[in-house]
C-alpha cells in the first residue's frame, strides 16, 4: 500500500513539472484563468445556496395546500414536509458558513 501511495505521489509531482517550466506569459495566463474559475465557482456556490430557500419555500407551500385535506396519512406527510423544509434551511446555513 505504501508503494502505491509513493507511486501516486511521484506521478502527482511529475504532473506539475510542465507548470514549473512554463514561461512568464503562460503563468500569467494560468493565474488569470484560475482567478476567473474561482469567481465562477463562488457564483455557482451562491446560486446553489439560494436554491435552498426556494426548495424550502416550495415544501412549505405544498404542505400548506396538503394541510387542507383530511386523513392521518396526509397529516403525517404534511408534518414530514415541514421538517424537511427546516432541514433544507439548516443545510443552507451550513453551506453559507462553509463558503
């Protein structure tokens, strides 16, 4: 197992060799691309975080509509939907803390 990890580590180090030998314009281009990718990643992450609100609101809306029906099964479903919407909101908070 240690040999396998060593081999993987060596290949990883060798894969960075072309970057180390790159000329200054190539490095500048790489850094520019990397910054753009970071901005895109942040934008996507914020979009996904905002989707938590939409999902939780949708669950609440469906639960409110279902609440009007009768029967024990429906009441249990409504209860579960409200719990799910709370869970989605908590996940949003965790995602915001991470980002």
